[in-house]
């Protein structure tokens, strides 16, 4: 039987193929607003449907939680799906959107996959087995290699490389205020791929995602942790929960960043 990691990778790549077809014809893609004000498209729903089909066929007894369709099924195993993470990027023709698939078992994230379809990259991790990155075309991956955080950097916020999600033009005033203390002590740099993945591969020291739901963080949190880094909400909770989240390449930087941000930071809950 196909193992969970292989299944998660296949599901993400299947969704990526569907997303890429829509991405190639953006001008014809209708957009709608969800109740929280965020944008949703036919592509979001089609990608999630394709991923759900793969997972349900292979693991009919497992629950599936998706951003667009909610949860189906119950049990100690739950697949968590964000079909297009960064819909605003997607509809703008920006290649940084992702397809995210994770598996939660007995309350713990044990598998995480993040595909960046328009860049042809896929990242994954399995609990206690490390984090990896590869190139892909269709369902085929090449140049698979293990990734780790930067273990040689200074353990101080001054001069640390920070990535902020979402992009600057999407930040709300309250979010700018929330991250201002951290911005003041670090060097904020643009990110070419989701900033948490760049922390995992040693290209950034810190990443803060100012808003999100469990499906935004389930896969990336495990990838960063298995690469040797740290993940939590701003309250220190290490299991993915709604609100802002912090990724760091080391425990000292993670603790220092949390201290600077402060326990009173507003808990934004909108999805991306």
C-alpha cells in the first residue's frame, strides 16, 4: 500500500496540475468574495476536489479538512488541505502560490507537503524523518535533496533576515503595527518562495505570517520543524491554530522574536 508521505505528495502534485491549468487562463477565471472578504475562484474549488478524490480513494476511512469544503468524516487521522494558498497571488499572476497537504494523526501533524506549482518545486517532511525539496514536472520529481535551516547564523535579532507574509500591499494597518517591533530589529527582505520554506532551507532566519487558519500552517510548520527550526503561534502554541504564526531557524531566535512581538499582539484570524 502507498505510504502516507507518497500519498500526500501525489495528492499535492495532482492538485498542482489542476491549478496550473487555471493559472494559464487567468483572464477567463471568475472571482468571488467569501463571507470573510477573501477571494475564492473556481480554481480553488477544482484543486481541492482533485486532492480530495485522491485522498478519499486511497484512505476512505480518514477525515479530510479543506479550506473550501470544510471537514468530511471523523477519526484520529485527518488530512488538511489548502488548495491554493495565496489566492490573491494566484489571480494576480504571481508564481508564489502553493498547494498544501498535511496529515494530522492523533492531534499531531505527521506529514506535510508544499508544492509551488508555477515554480516547479515541491517541499515535504515526515515526522522524525527530516525535510526535503525537489523539482517536479507532472507527477515526477527530480533532484531530491534534504534541506536544513541555517545553523551558522548569529543568535540575535539584529541583522536577522525576516520574511513577512502576506506581501506588503496586503498587510492590514493592525498587522503592520503588530510586526513593527520585529521589523525594527531585523532586516526585512522580499521572498521569492513562501518565507517559511526559505527559513527551512537556510535562506531566511525568521518568517512571520500575520494571519491564517490551520490549513495555512499544517504543512509548513512541520517542514520548518523537520528542517531544524521552530514554529508556533504568537502565544507559543506549537500546534497549528488560527491567527498569526512565527517560524524561526533556532530556538533562541524564536524566543527572542516572541518576546519582541509581545503577548498582547492582536490575534488576526482571517484566512489568506
